[in-house]
């Protein structure tokens, strides 16, 4: 459902808690940005912010080098994916959430609850 404050709430949570993590990333308007720039652009933005590496560029479907995967798995990060509208977006951006450091929350806003039901335990929706 649109217009009920999902993004505003996610933004408040992000700004309140991001300082408690080694890294944080708020990907706004995933639906629109993926249409304009592609999912690879968004994933690069996500990993650049988490790893604090402005030159990082992953141009393959997988995460990239073993070194990059290890760094991601060791960096505790707060991640927000705003306005997700397809399971392919979730798969490409966060894949198996186990690739991220334990304790790294991923907040997803979407108008389609079924996207979350496929990937998230009921008590976390």
C-alpha cells in the first residue's frame, strides 16, 4: 500500500540507529532507481557504502572477489532497501542475507507483502 509512511519510518529508524553500526546504507527508491540505472548500479552503491570504498565496481552477477565477500561478511551494517517491487531486486541486492555480517539488519519497504513472505519469517514482517 502506498502513502502510509513506510519510507518515512524506515528513514527515522535508519538515522536513529545507523551510528551503532560499522557501516550503513539507505538505498532509496529501489524500484525507480533500478529502472533508471540498473540493479548493478544499486548493488555497487550498496557495497561501496558498506565497505567505504568509492572505487569498488562489481560488474558480475556474483559479489566479486573472495576478498570483497570476506569484507562484507565481517562488516556489521544497517541496510535499508526502500520501495522494492520485485523479488529479482532482493535477490540481486542482498541475495542470501547470510553473506552479510551476523547482526546486520536489512530493512525492506515494499508495497507487495508477498515479496517479504517469500524471504522473511512471519514475525519479522
